[in-house]
C-alpha cells in the first residue's frame, strides 16, 4: 500500500512508526512531516490546512490511504475532499468532526444519543450565562464552544470565578469567535481517562486506554498545555471496561451522527471522567490524541495499518486489538517558556543515547538547521519507554529523557 500521513507532530511520528511496521506497507509519505518522520517517510512541504494541496499531493502519489492526524484539516473538510477525489481517508468528514469543533454540538449529540455527560447549558449572552450558573450552582466549568488550543476550558471554584470567566470570553472576546458561545457545565470529580477508538462509521474498536497529563510541570503542576505526558494501560479500564464504554459512548454517538447523515470514520477520542456515578464524557476529539498516541501505539501487537484501512473502507471488524503486556509511559520535552512562549533554534543532542536505552523518541517541534537538529516549537520531543509496570516504564522514560 501507498500511504500518506498528514501532520507534523509527535502523534504523526508515532502513527508513521506503527504504519511503517506493517507488512502491507509499500511506501510511506508524510506532509509536511518533521525531521523524525523523515527517517521513516518521504516528506512533502504541504501545510496541514492546505486542503487542495493535500488532495493534489495524495492524487499525485496515487495514495491508497490518507491518514489525517490533526483536527484543523478535518474541520476544514480534508477527508470529504479526499473521498470526493476517490481517495480512501482515515479521518471524519467536516460534519462529523464538529464533535470536536463545537462543544455545544457535542453536547447536543450526547443528549440525543443518551450518552452520560455533565449537565450543561449553552450561553451566548451574560444573562444566559448567569441563568446557567444559577441552575447549576457555583461549581461549574466554563468552556468556549470552538477550538481554542487547550485554552478554552476554565474549571471554576465558585460563581464569581465562573462569571468572570464567562465575561472574559463573551464580552472580552478573549478567544475570539471560539468563545462567542459557551458551554457551562457542572463540575465533576474523578480520575480522567482517554479512550480512543477506531471507527468505520458503525463499528467501534477501542485502543488500550490512556491517561494524559496536561499541566506543564513534573508532578502535575502549573498551567495547562496541549499535553505533557501519558501512560497506558489504565488499570481501571481493562478490555472489558473499554468495550462497555465503547457500547455506551462511542457506538451511540456514531448512530446519532449517521442518523444525521454524518458517518464518523476515523479515531473517536472520548475524554472521560470516572465519577462515583460511572464514566462521564468531558469532551470528544475527532482524531488521535497527542501525546496519548505515543504511549498507546507502541504497545499494539496487531497490524495498525490493516485496521486503519478497514475503517476507511467501512469494513472494520469488531475484533479486539491485542496489546503487548506491560506498560508504556511517554514524557514530553518542551521548550523553555512553553506554554506562554517558546524558545526555538536550540540544538538538540542525545536522541541516539535515549534510543540506546530502548526508548522511542518521537519528534514534534524540531527542525534541521544547517544539518543540525534544533528546537522549533513548544512541545519538542516525546520520549516513550516500556516496562513491566507503569512505575518501571516511567523510570525508564525519565532516564531516557535525561539523555537529551
Ligand atoms: P476538555 O477540553 O473539555 O477536555 O477540558 C479540559 C480539562 O478540563 C479536562 O481534561 C478536565 O481536567 C477539565 N474538565 C473539563 N470538563 C470538566 C468537568 N465537567 N468537570 C471537571 N473538570 C472538567
Ligand atoms: N492529549 C489531549 C489531546 O490530544 O487533545
């Protein structure tokens, strides 16, 4: 098979590594890719949000399958454009990707499908926001409806904080259009888990569960980021529990989307909170998680490319994915100043030494300058190590990261 992976981050590097291990693979291409991906695939300088450019590239490469990593091209309709051109794509249509692009839409789908989630109200004015706060009580979470790069969710301790958050987004327009509509929902408590699943529109095959950590600092401290680390498996979510969640969350959502003419083909990522009353959905993503993918895919014992291709063709079998025993832990190495700013152009050394310890090192924000590998973004590298237990995998991941 000729495969094109769209994206330039650690997630896409991990996808390329798994796809690259498939006996079905003939040639692997990526666009735009990064220096790490370039070790596995031929990279083409086409931006992820250049829908026409990506379709033209896929056609010229005679790609049998295009695997779309990030949300931006999905929301812009890249999967639709590829299918119209007769090219198989793993990634949802723009209509189905609204599940990630609009939190209010996701809530509407969950309500219609009977999926357990936090009680919520939509607000576009301060009067509506105040009414929502009164209805839900003080402990709420204020969420921008649209895509806000991880900055659109404010977990509030009391009504004053919630009102201030709503004011900043609705009146202060701090997040622009993304925050012109809010979802205000009850604040839940419990451990969080990410359950990603391959979907062909109807059939759902969960990947091993993962937990990601969004705060910048070690010990889960400091401001939120796009995701600083992850581990898999999650002891509370074994294969039986994952199947149960797939049946109560992913499958009803797929049925409701299909009823509305928007089949979901791709990776449906459910961000869940395991509350005392059972799992509740906090959010959906219409794509693989980053960095969950870097912790989950290295554990897969099955041929990922076969399943991605089956899903893209609407022929996914409900056959559980097998994982290697033990655990994987991913630690993200970020630039100084991230998430507020990020330094770039700093030379990177020690990747070979980290790999010599048995770790995988995935590139995210890296670039080659005069033949030298340098930093080029906030999240720079993701280091994944395995171990018999989560604790052992974590020790191995930090030891490998220390080489860099
Ligand atoms: P989201 O982008 O919706 O996943 O929200 C980002 C983070 O905010 C989540 O990972 C949770 O830690 C927190 N969060 C979101 N919704 C809630 C909720 N209803 N109750 C408590 N925490 C939440
Ligand atoms: N790790 C969170 C995300 O991919 O959105």
